[in-house]
């Protein structure tokens, strides 16, 4: 305290630091409380997420195991794999479903393969066996020659069956992008139709071209093989009239080819399955050739190699079948 610029005294005020420590402790307590609350909420969230993920994984495991029976077959008619959500586990479930469907279809194909091969091989084997047995009991030369020819005919049928099977199995290995080259579909089809007209006389063929040239990039040998398969089916199922082939320009550089023939209609339930191997709707009758249902399967492989599509449908007039290749 100053008076006339002279210090006359002093006032000292003292206080404790308890309030400061209390504020410090309160702030520290809040930090600890918030930290604990954060860890508790995080632990609860992680527990919920991990529990939900675990339940979904267990459900995926159970549904996957339920699709397989005790004998190893896969039953797609059971409840399919269903995992709700929009995350990686849902994508994994979809991948499992697609993989299981492929395996089931392949398993079904293998199961039916033995029966179909047995059906196809039974007749030529019986011909060869009976002919050789009869040859052993015949002394007459003309009769032995007739049985010999029958046996050779059965052997030829067996060889055609093996050729048809190896053709389908080796085709994928033969597909080489290096074989792609510029091709004029109009010129190629004109040449093929002339050959078909000479080979399948007196069946008439009609070729309709929307453009003078139909340039594309393809493998001409594979395209010719595909058309051979389609024409063979058309000839075998034709009842009357001409076999019609039409080339139409689509959007851009895409071309669509229609192949039509008059004859029996396709069953509605089998129009998609006809492209599967070992599937055929031919009547069960004695025939010279061996039909394993591989023709359309080979044609689909060739079309897929060219990044195209192929489908079968009944004609709008309901008097025949149309094959559409794009």
C-alpha cells in the first residue's frame, strides 16, 4: 500500500490449490469416463458384428453341407443358399451357389453319361457279337461274308461314337485366337450352301443375304464346322420344304444368321437344355449314325469362342424350328 509514493504496508492474500486440483481431477475423470464408455461401446459393437458374422458363416456352412447327400450327390432341389446382406460374405455365398450349381450339373452329366453310352453302345456291340457268333456256325461263304459285313458295320458305328466324343472333348483345346482372320460371311455361306445342295440332294436350300458383303473377324474352319452341325440337324428333322439360311446386319458390326427348317417343334421345356452335352430329342429308333447329342454342344462352343450367342426357337408359324446365331 503506497501513500505519497511511499510504501506504507502490504496485504497478502493466501488460498489453497484444492480447487485447481479438483478441476484437474474432474477433467481427468471425464477423460477416463469417456475413454471407458468408448471402449465399452466399441466392445459391444465388435461383439455384435462378430456374433452376427459368426452366425452367418455357420448358416452358410450348414446350408452348404445340406446340399450334399450321404452318397456324395448334390441336390439342387433342396433349399438354396441364402445369405442376406450386401457385403463380401454375400458375394461369397453367391460364388458358392454358382460353384455348387456347376458341380451339380457336371455330377448329373456324369451320372447320365454311363446310361447314355450304354444305350448307344448296346446296339453296335450286339451286332458285332451276334455276327461273329453266327460266323462261327456258318460254313457257307456267302453267309459268312454277310455276317462279316454286319460285324464291320457295328465296328464302324462304335468308331463314330468314339469320334463324336473325342470331337467335343478336343474342340476347346483346338480353339486358338491366332486362327482369327477377316471373313466374309456371305461368301462363306454361299460356298457352303453349294456343298450342302450337292451333298443332300434333292433337299432344296435357300440363302438370303441382306448385304452383298458381311465382313467379320472369325475362324472360317470353325464356322464351317458349326454350320455343318446345324445343317445336319436341320436335314434330319426336316419334314418338307426348303432349308432357309438368312444373314441380317445388326447394330454395329454384328451379324445375325437364321437357319430355318419345317418339321417337328421343339419341346418348350428343353429349348435351353439342347445345348448341353449328351442331350437329344431324336426318336429312339434304329439308325445308321450315332447321335450322342454333341452337335449343338459343339456349335455352342464355337459360337462362344467368337463371343456370340446361339439360341433355338420355334418359328412363329409353328411349322418348324429356327436357329439364331449372332
